[in-house]
C-alpha cells in the first residue's frame, strides 16, 4: 500500500507539471512515515521511476523517457542549481544547439557555474560543469522549457565561451564550425559587450581570426576594433601545439601553428 500511495503522490506532482522534488518534500508531503517514504524512494529509483542526479534531489522519469533513463536535463536544471544554491547558465555546445547550431551534439549537457561542481548523470546524459569567474556577469537569456525556464548564454556569450573553453567543445575546427552556424544571429555590439565582460584578449584574437576565416566581416571588424587597443603580444592560434613553421598573422597578432578546417 505504501508503494502505491507514494506512486500516486509522484503522479500528482507530474500531473501538475512538476518533475523534480527534494527528499524532504517526500518525507513531509507524501502522507507516509519517514521510514516508509525513504523505502518508497529507494524502490522508485531502483524501478527507474526516479533518478537522483544529486543526493536528496529527485527527478521523475515519465513513461516516454524510461528508455532514455531520464527526461531532458532542461526540464530540471534550474531547480537542481537552485537547490545547490549555485549560479549557473547553460552554455557551450548545449547553448549553441538551442541557438540553432546542430554540429555533432555530444551526449553531454554543458553548464557554466561560478565554482567547481562534479559531473552528474541523468540517464544516458552526462551533465558537465565548467567553472568561470564570469558566470554571474555574462549575458544570459531566460529560455522556456516544458517545466518552466532556464538560464542560457546569449549567442554572443556562447560564441566567446566556445573559444575560451575550446577543449570542452572538442577542438578548434569544431568550434569554428559551430560559430559559423550561429554567425547569422550574432550582433556586433552585443559581441563586443560580451568580450568586455570576459576581458580575455588572447581568445578574442582567436575569435577574430575565426570570424575572418568565416568571412563575417562586420563581426570581425567589431572584434578587431576592440582587440587592437589591447593586444600586447603574439599568441598561438592553437595552444599546446608545436610552434615550428608557424606563420605570423599580423592583423590578429597570432602565430598560425595549424590550419582551421571548418566542417560543412
């Protein structure tokens, strides 16, 4: 009976559009004793009715997502981060996909935060966190989800983060390809405003080079005007790669130590 009662309580939450809850809520509101509620929680997780990406944080898995092991992370990321009391925004390839870039999306949901957070699992999807001291300052937008809203970096902030966290996006070729897909939605003034927040001159130089390569003249010019008064020295286009035979690009003060191939 306890199991059926707890299942009914979960169904009630789901019918109201709620897909996440805290353990304390179950103990308080399910109508079961603390011991019975704890056992019912364990049973629901074992049966795949719930997942627990974080201790004490439960996510309801509707029938249509049982095969995937979890509903989309976008359904509960805002509640998860609020529970952890960690400022966040969805960024990098996950944000790029939401802004229309579809290049080879991995099974990872990427989130930027102001401090280190360990990765989590939600069914087949891994939630990866990247610490950025600009997490509270970068431009974000509220994007609607089936369960509410979530914070997502703007196309301009996403573009800058992709260059800054190039390893998280795979490699520079992939980053250039994704930026190419997002380029039509980028605004030069908003791009410069995001550059000012990050204040990362070397990666601004790399971004300008990529925009030139993509023949996005107005965007490249905007980045160039901002960079030219701040650039101090030549940087490697691809950090960590050999510098032998690298050619100088004087416009962007870069040592081109490998070509950038944009995927079509």
